[in-house]
C-alpha cells in the first residue's frame, strides 16, 4: 500500500508541476479539487468518488472547450473553470449522498415518520388507559402534536396502522402491534 500511495503522490506532483506551467494555478486547482468535491456529494465510496471525479472533470473540461471554441471566442481556461463550478453546484444541489435537495427530502420523511410514531404512541396510551379500543379526534391530534399531521396520517393509513372515519383516528390490529 505504501508503494501505491507513493506512486500516486509522485504522479500527482508531476501533473501539478507540468500543468501549472502550462495553464496556471487557478485552472489546475479548479480541475483537480472541484470534481473531487462534487463527487463527494454523490457517493461515499472512495473508488466511486475517484471514478465520478474523473467523469465530472472530463465532462466539465469538454464542455468548457466546446463553449470556448464556439462563436463566442471566450478563453478556454476560465470557461473550463466555470463549467466545473457548474458541475459542482449541480452536485451540491442534487447529489444523492449529501446534496441539498435529497438531504432536505430525507429530513422531511424522517420528521413525518417520527410524527407518525407519536400519533401511534398517543393512540396506544389512550387505549391502555381506557382498556379498550378508542378513537382520537384529528383536531386533538393537531393541537397536541406539532408538524405535518396530514402527511403523517397519510403514511399511517398507507401502512394500514390507522383508519380515519368521521375525522377520528383509530388503531388497526396491525397498528396496535406496531405501537406496542
């Protein structure tokens, strides 16, 4: 492993030294660091991160060259840096592992799941106190629990853990088992 690591850093150093003389510090930094940072938003596996980083860098570089060679006659280096930044921003927004939007959706699903468990708990406690199956008014549920109650109730109904009739929530046998 030590030899592979040494060979990797030796090759990286050679690439950086040659590239800095050829294209400059900004482009080298943009094309080495930004694709890897973008890939980290998409996966946590090192081999996948390395492969995805190569793909992101190649695609961004090709897009930069295509745009700069078009009718606009823009300088290639800055356009490549901008295209790799665009790739980074897209990965930061939509990356499967830790992108902004997927993280937001995961947190929302988790809040709804927890709220659904709170509803089950509340119903279960009522049934335990009463000693028989009871119903809970949706309005009472909304007053005592805070959050997206309609979404939590929809997920509980989909899972067949509760039934809703006449604005009252009741546990199903599967819901009692889950709540217990």
